[in-house]
C-alpha cells in the first residue's frame, strides 16, 4: 500500500452545527443551521486504522472503529482525491441529539469531510462545491449537509454540475425553538410513509409556501405562520409520530409557526419575538403527554469551522 502523503502528528478540530431541514414546505430543499454543535478532533498516527472516542451523545452506542460514519467520511474524501488515508485517532464531543430530525448524521458526514479537507491542506485543496458533492453523495440529499457546511439558511438543489446551494442570512429577529422528545424516528421510515405521487393542487400549494417562506425568513417574519404550511410530507408522516403531530396542531392553533424538524420527531418553532418563543415552549410543557426538552438556539451563520495546528479557524469554502 502506498504511504500517505499526510504525515503523522497532524491534527485538526472541526465544529459543525445542528441543522433543521424542510422548514415546513421546503421538502428536501431548505435547511437552517442552529447553534448546537458537535466538535471533532482528528490526529494522524503512524499506526494504521482508526480509533474513535465518543463523548456525550452517542457514547457507548456508535461504532468506534473504521465503520464509524465520521471515519467513513474521511476515507471517502481521501478516496475521491486518490490519496492514501493515514492512521487516525478521533475524539468526538457530541451534543446534537441522534435520530431526532436535527441533522446528526449530516453533521457526522460534514465533520469527517471537513476534517479530511484540513488534513489534506497543502496536499490537495478542496473547494466548497466539491465538499458539498461528497457530503450529498454520502447523505443522499443536500438539505442538511448544505447548512451544516455553510451556515445560515440554505436553498439546495441538484443541477448538471451536481449539488448546488445558495446561502442566505435570515432576518435578525428570527428566534428558533427546538422541542426534542425522548423517542427517536428513523429517516428511512419517515420517507417510506410518503406517496410517490401527490395531487397537483398540493404541489402548487407547496411551491407558493416555499417561495413565501424565503420572504418570511429574510424580510417579513410576520408571514411565518402562513409560510410554514405544508401538504407534501408532514401529514403523511403524522401516524408515525402522533404526539409530534398533536403538539404542532396545538401550537399552530395558537399562532406559532411550528413544523416537524427534518424527518422528526422534534418540532421546530420559528418566532420573530423572543417572548412568543417562550410562550410556545411553555404551551408544550403544560400540555404535553410526554417529556420534551426545549432548546433555544440562535441561527448559526458560520457553518462548519476548521482549526488546525498552523492556522486559525476558517469557514467551509463556498
């Protein structure tokens, strides 16, 4: 086997935000980065293979060898650029809940890809489009990996050149609320509940709401309740997460722009007034039949950031 051109002893640290996808009508297209982070430190070693230490969320549950998703993402980048991967020692300090619709798998993929880009700096340089393409190929769709890489509000699509994105900055008054239940939800199960075809009227409805949602998020937050209406995916998945559906119905009846976060079962509430965000939290706590953890993050506008021994923090290239 050819020796790696990345020397032993090189170390990088990556911080990647949680993400919430769809935002109601923007199915597989819209995503938002949030200030809840996983932090990964990767050091190259003379000994081949990979050893992973997981702290926080996922400790004792996720693999700690070469089958770990972060390790697979690192190796994927090295394979894509035709380089031999070195031995690796990883420490993952995780706070993003797993299986809750907050982009934990996308964050793991982006962590590995950004770490690989940092380790390869000076050997092979990778731009943002290349990183997004690799991340999307691993994750299957770009709506979580795009905001994890670039931060802010992202519109993601696939064109002749592969996955593309446009990054936007939400209105400064946007105040997200995350309501996270104890139980998990399989993304594969959630997707299996959707029909292959939807009524023409529903497709038109979601096109109008998706366009309106961009305006609401960057210019006119007073439109958030109407702009977050959806007919493409949430109603089809409701039977698999009845308490999520019940809480969203309750919140929306009280004027809160509540939607399923990603594949669920977490709930995202988008407010333009901090007091309304707290009112939404208190409403769920007082009416829920199960425990919900309330998180009050900001919108992350940096995306994945990389530190290594030679340079200060840098954003993912865009």
